[in-house]
C-alpha cells in the first residue's frame, strides 16, 4: 500500500501495544519501522526494470525482516534510552512485518519469501490506495499525539479499535474478492472460456465496491470486466486474444519479456504493429486499468524488431497521458450504483 498508510499502520501498532510502556516514542518509532521496507523504491534509480524486480522484494520478505529486527531493535533502544531492549525489538519486528503483510493484501504482489522464492503473493483484498482504510489510522494517530499522557489507556483503546476496524475491512475485501472470482468463473464457463487463472481486484478509490475481474486461459487470451458489489449484474467481458504471431512469442521469451510476464502474473496482452522500418509488440499488464481510458494497463513494455524479425530490445513504456481523476471517480461510482460500467473501455 502507499507509504503514508504503511507508516500510519505502524504508528497504530506502536500506540496500541507499546505506548503504555514506551510512551509516545512508540508511535514515532512504530511509524518509522513500518515505513523502512519501502526504501526499496530507490531501486528505480537503477533503471525502469530494476524497480519491477526489487520493489516489494527482499526488503518486504518476512524472513529478511525477522533477521534484521534484533539489530534495529537494539539501535532504537540505544537511541531512546528508555524501556527494555526486547520490548523495542518486539515493537520494531511487528511494525516491520506490517509492511509486507499489508502489501500482501493488495493487488500489486509481494515477494514474502525472498530471496528463497521469487513468487509474488497477492490477496487482492484492498487497493494500493484506499482512503477508507487509511483515514481511521489517521484518526488513531491524531488521538495518540493529542491526548494527554494520563489518558494513555484511552489512547490505546482507540488504536486497538481502529486496528480491529481496519483488519475487518481487509477481511470483508478478501471475501468480496472471492465472491467476484467465483461469479466470474461461472459466467466465463457459460461463455465457453476455459479459464486457467482468474483474479478480482478492487478498482481504484471504489471502497471495495467495484471489482475488476481479469482472467486468462492456457493460450494467453485474456478477458477483463467489472462487477459492482452494490448492484451486481452480469459481467460484460472485454476480449484481449493473444495474436498468433512468432514476434509475440519471441518478445515474451526474451529476458525482459519473461521478467514482464512474471511481474504481471501472466496477465499479459500483446499488440503487433508492423511497418517498413521494423515491427513492434506492445505488451500490457491487464491486471490494472481505468474505466475512462482504454490503454494496455498501467505497466507496459515494447519489443522492437528489425524488418528481418531480429529482436532489437524490450523497453518499458512510460507515461499515460493526462489522467482525469474527477472523470474516473464519477465513472467508478456510476458503475458501483448502476452495475453498468462503460462497455468500450479497458
């Protein structure tokens, strides 16, 4: 999830479990520990492909974070000059783990077992940005910073209540994702689409009420659609059949093409463009999309070939043009209320 929300969650854990023993410092250090794993975003300076590999990689591994927690706990104990080292270590460890565990609940995918495994885990229970989840954590932080020290038990009670509320929100999201997947599988089966994998992900800023369904078969053909949890209707699927073209196979078999497919969990569409100067294959990560824009996903890559069919390179495609947030929000909530998203958009 976004780094601000991660820090707020760490602050709430520090406030709920440790502020009575460590004071308000537990809130600050809890927020810092929960934020630290996101420092892997600096991998983006090493190039556009490095960020795909390393963001939510080893710094989000429950194994690695468990190993580094004692050293960080000792350092915080020395800085704070208060409490016991084991108490600080427990605080740091729990708040470090909130980062990968919350990211696990999102749609992006997190390498929980790196470096032992490169598998990306994703529960699809909440979006990568969700104010409905974040705002209660902000309230908890405000109470923790404003309330007087003699009200420490009330501060803790507020934080505990917020953690229970936000965790319940994630559980509901997980249930809705399962419901949307089950419904999509049934409808795709009736349509004769032999599904190899399907995911249902909350649409951006929809409060888990609008779900984007993406499915693929063994041949790489993809279907996408939207389902309203408020007013469910039959899903209008959009087709993205993979072209039967050797250029597509070559693009996906390349080192960067394989990396892109791994990152996209296999939900990759392909478009072939031919010209006298050379051919191109545009790869799109179809897990993501917007109601008001029919583009090949937020993450894209382009494979370029010579006129003779030799692969030149595979590069990430940056930039999506102007995104009209207001228009997207209106379309999202219209789809939530009516169950009828725009038919021609991806």
